[in-house]
C-alpha cells in the first residue's frame, strides 16, 4: 500500500470484523470519527491516538496539539496525555531533550497533564516518531461526533485551510521552495503559521459547541479538506455540496502548492475546523468562531446520501476530489524515490 491513511473502504471492512459488546462504549472505532467515547459514571471518557510521521521539526508540539484536536471536536476537554517515542540509534541527548521540552510546553499551553508513555531507541526507522494518546472528558449531553450531520444542515469551515501542510512544507522542504522562487520572508511567514493562527482547534471547537446548533464536528487532517469532508459524509451517511469560492485559502498556501505541484484540497489541514449545523444556527456558529479568533464561513450544505458529494467551482458542479494519500506524503515519496 502507499504511504498515508489506509483506504476508507478497506478500513471499514476490517473494523466491521472486530468484536464489540461492552455497553459502556458510546462511540467506538469507525471511519470518520476522531476519537472514542466511553461511559465513566456521569461523564464520558474521550480517547484518541495519533502518530506524527511527516514532521521531524517540532514533533512533540505536533503530537500534543493533533491529539488534543481530536478530543476537542467531540465536545470534550483534553485533560491527560501519554506519548510513545521511537528514536533511531543516532538520536542525540540534545534532540531527545528538545522533544520533551516541546511536549511539556504544548501540554502546559492547553492545561493538559502529561501522565506517562514510553520511549525507546529502535532499529529500522530513519527519524524520530511520536505517537500521542490524549484523554479527555465530556458530559453526556455535550458529546458531539462526526456522525450527526443530517440533510438540510449547513457546512461551516473555520479556516484558513491547510495551514499545517503549508507550515510543514516550509520547514521540511525549504530548499525546494527556495529553488521554486519563494523568498525567505515567505518561508518565514509559512513556518509561523504553525503558531499563528496555529494548528490547535481546541478553543474553536469549544466556541462552536457553545454557540449551539452544531450537529457534527470534524478535524480535517491527513488527506486535507477533501478527505475530511468525505469522512464526515461517511460517518453521517449523507451527501455534501461545497462551494469552492467560499473556502478560506491563504495566497501563501496556494503559492507553496503551486511551487511543489501539489493540490491544496488534499494537503494535511490541522488548524481548520469543519462543522455541520442546523440551518438556523449557521450564522451564530460563524459569528462565535470569528469572535474566538478563527474567521469562519458557510461553505456548503448537507444532502441526502443518494445525492453524492460535490464541489461547485466557477458555476460547475463536479465530484469532490478524492485523494488516495495526503499530498505531503506524495511529495515526500517522490523525493525519496528520486523523482
């Protein structure tokens, strides 16, 4: 298989074979969901795990925020974090200390406690890998999933889209971008997107839920906005129609993608928040996100499942693009292959 996410159809078949039966599992493993939810007394424990495999710079920072996002879009508060660190033999003490510093700083910024994990030097890998596990909690009546969207709902996107991919490429592929004509000022601006507006959507998810009327939340990550939209549609069992001109996209992201021959719609997109809302609630959610510091816009609507998943661009309706793997993964694979 190609690098990146396991294909949705294959993953769905494999998940369907797994045993289930614990009645405390409120949300279990299924395509499109960001985390699991397990009943613990009067509240729900929300749990997620995610590896950081694309980035080498600031991987500890990424690990905390990516995992916290998955908990937050369930309507939950991230509380406890565990990290497994896999290190190649050439890793030095200074590099390891930097990862620990990143983990601690990111947890402190979110009010999360780092409660454990694992670390080891292992053969067979070329760069450090951090696998994060975030635990959070939410009251039963505030749980949100990716499966709640219904026909007639509006789609809201807090953007801009693909800031994670833009920042990551500026950090990991700077030489290629310089050769393609990007200036040092542009590269510095792109790198800074990791912190401003940043890849965390914890506060944005909190604001959207508090506004009321949110039926589903999703965190577009690997595979970009196009994959995030498809995952939400699969989880909810609905169709979608999205207006391309309404999608918030930075000119800098477009420039980075054009320089490297990549499609922004398939570029890893942590830092954006995708919401389905009741029709009458869309404006309130957009307003709440804007006041929180995440400008948002209504980008489309939810359709009946038999109507499919569409992108409307310059008045033309076409199937939403589908990406077998993230554009960052595709880029790095061509570099490794010498293309």
